C-alpha cells in the first residue's frame, strides 16, 4: 500500500480492530462487516491491510505504545487506542508516507466523534517518529516487541521446537500466499493455468498437492476465472493434502467431522465423485451455512448435519464408515499468518481445553469406523500436546488401532505422521496422523 486512502478506511479499520482487541470478535467477521460499509474497492483494500497488519503486529505495537504513553488509555476510549495502533502500524510496516499516515489517523478522531483525541494521537505518533531509533535497544528484552507474539506463545514454541521457534514466529508474521485448489471434476491444471494467463494473472502450480496453484499477487476471489462456475476454490496447499491422505475409493461411506466451512469436504467430493455417501457434521449452524454455500457453488452434494460430533448417538444412523476425517478444533497455531487474531484471543490454558475435546472426538468417532477402515486426524496446530501426544495417548492400550505411515518428501518423520511447520514449503502449519482399525 503506497498511498493512504480516505479517512473512512481509517475509521472502518479502527472499529474493526477495537472489536477484536476489546470484544473478542473474529477479525475476519468484523472486517467483513465494516468493509461492507465502504463502496470504493481501493478503500476496501486499504481497510483490510490496516486491520490485518495492525493485528498481525499487535504485540509489538502494544509494547511500543506502552513505552510512549505513561498512563493507559481509558476503556471507554478503546476506539482511540485502536486508531493509535493503526497509526503506529502504518509508520512501522507500510510504505505510506509518514506525514500522510499521521494526518489520516489524526483526522479519523473527528470521524469517531472524539475530536479532543486528535492532539493526543498526533502527539504520540510524532513522539514515535522522533524516538523511532531508540526502540530496538529500549525493547530488546521484550519478547512481544522482538517476535510480535505474546510471551507465553513464544515460550510454548521454544519448548516444542527449540531449533525452529524463531523461524516459526517469523513465518507467522508474514502475509500468507493466496493458494487455490483446482476442481479436477470440471477443469485441469494446464487448462486453468492457461485461463489465468489469458486473464493476466501470474500463477504457478505447486509441488505437493496436485490441485494446488499459488498466485503471485492476491486478488478478489470473484475476479478469478471460473470461480463462480466452480472451477476453483481458495485453500492452502497443506489443507489440500487431507483428501489425498484419506486414500479414497468408489463406494466408500465417508464421514467429515467438524467439517465447516467445508474446504476439505468439497475436495473429497471433487477427488472421488463415486463415493457412496459423504456425511458432513459440524456443531455450528452458521459455519454449516458456509459449507452449504460452497457446495452449491461447486455443484456438489453431501448430507449435512448440525450436531456435536462427540455425541454420535444423537445423529449417527448406525452404518459404519470406511473413511473418517476428524478436522479437529485446535489452537490454530499453524495458521496465525492467515488468522493473526489468534495472537489476541488465544490463552495458555486453551491448549488443555482443545486437548480434551480432541480426545473426546477420537474416542467417540472411532466406534463409527468400519474394520479395515482409516481415520485421518488433522489439526492446524504445531503444539505436540494436540498432535503426536494426542495420538500416542489414544493408541495406548487400544489393540484394535494401528498407525499408517504417512510418507511425504517435505517432512520425513520416523513416526509416520506429518507435521508441517508454518511457512515450510510455503504452506500453513498442519498436522496429520492416519489410523486404521484392525
């Protein structure tokens, strides 16, 4: 972003960021809400950049703001605090001219109905400009400043990955690539790459998921060739591995547990249109609507059930599944680059809560797997407690369960499981473990 947009972008961004840091709202949800108020595409793009960038670097920005402001900003002025963070983000991490960034941020105080804050915001931002070179030395001992992550999260990464934690933090702070999944039922990789080329869109095929394409520059999905016709969907390459690891065949009955918003559900149906039936279960009615919308666009069919997957007695018909995918709820520590508000919303004790839910899912759904069937356990986490240790605990004392080796050139592993760390081979962080019922 080289030029500042109108004040409305700063205003919309301040409202969105305030909702995230003060009200626990999802960044994706609140950005969508406030972007819908803006008509100009350039203003929408700038608003998205300000929101995601500010939240991505929020721990660092908060460390600087604390050093600049002697007294905390009052809770009732959360919007001004968010606006100040947005101003600091622009000065730190964008090419927007400093004077323009400061002027636009200060002007937004009036739009927020708080003109009295203009002098305060201006003073803090100007003070940062004067003292900018001091902060690397002043805050060198601050984990939040140096790595732009909460201290507890950095320590958790360090404990789990003593040789990789710094690269994990760095990868989490990068903008994610825009990766697509080609729908092989209606097009092919050469045909779609040709369509992108004719549209003047630079892209290349990726090497680990056969349907994966990455764009040189992100763009609005509605502008993608064939998107509305169901030729392509947006999905990271790591997530695209799931459908392939399931080893699908015609005639199988497949369960996708915790299925919404439906990227893996759709991929299963695209890869193997001759499966007998696909049941998609998710506890969230709102997220299930997203799955339904996706399947409608792609012209695919699945039986969708809104229910708690850990309580199959309430929704299962008693017929076993040859394949089960558990896309387990988790801390999301592998996809922070796509969902930077994880840095804001996650807490240390969340890990134990997710571990409990994951164990419940494994125990409940194992009973639904046919003999000789396969269950793929997946998370977008990099925490061992949610991944390797979770499966080790499940397998202990369970003679009817065995591990299937997963071989992948990008991550050779003695355990036969697949752990992809954030940014490795350009992918999101993901974990896969494949089990079979003896």
